[in-house]
C-alpha cells in the first residue's frame, strides 16, 4: 500500500538535503562549498583546473573565511585559509616541488625569497619525503593562524607547521601572483569563471 504523504515528505527532504550539500565540480573532482578548519567555517572562493599541454594535471580549490574577487584581497585577508589540490595524474614529489619552487621564483623577487629560504627548504623536504602525489589524493595547504602552514595529504598532517604568514602568502602567489601558474586558473580561484 502506497502512502502519498510519506512519499511527498521523503522527496522534499531529499530535495532540501541536496540543496544544502552544494558543491563545485572540476574535472570530476568535487569541492564542497564550505569546509571547516580549526572550528572556523571557510567558503569556497573558487576552483579550477591546472592543465599543461592539454593534459589535466590537477584540480584546485581555494577556501577563505569570506569570498574575495581580487588577488590583493586574498593575499591580505585574515584568518585561516585552505588550498586544496587533487592530482589528476600521478606526480613525483620532485615534480611537485619543482612546480611550486618555479611558481615562487616567478612571483617573488630575490629579496622577498631570501627570508623564506630555510622554510622553503623545510617544506620541500617534507614534500620530497612523500615520494609521490598520487592521483585523486587530496593535498591541502592550510594556513592556521598562530600555528603556521600545514601540509595535509589524504587527511593526514605531514611534517611540522611552517611558521609565518609571509610563507603562506608566497605559496598563494604561485597561483594568484602577477605571473600565475595559469591565468584562467587564477581567474577561477578568484570566482571570475567565464
């Protein structure tokens, strides 16, 4: 025997649940509209695809306490932040380190890099110890005020937090700097998708 009222209520409940669980999808990778970091809710500022020579390298999302549409606003925003990178192919840790280092060198002057050198080396060593960035395994670069930049791979923290918000801003400039890794990815991270 069918119960029309029960069926209607169940359908309405599923519809509401679906509306509350919104997400953005990039190359098959789902980025939730909201995430929590250190008991603070972050919103998805934007998400996009890093490709190279028509090869999909990784999908990426940027989470902030509140949305920002310009790079300066993101770089100067206060509070926790998260960059989530999901490789769409297996990358060696060396490839990952070289890509990050190249992005930093393109977007920071030697004078800006100098005070970061030891911390960059520590971060590179932590990445190299991973051996590889496996396809589909989320990599989060979290800024936690009072603690530092934290590397989280597949939900597990790796290495020690790197102190200094200047370090995290240097990482952000890889994608949001004047010479970003990819122009349309920068636009997407800033919520300016076409």
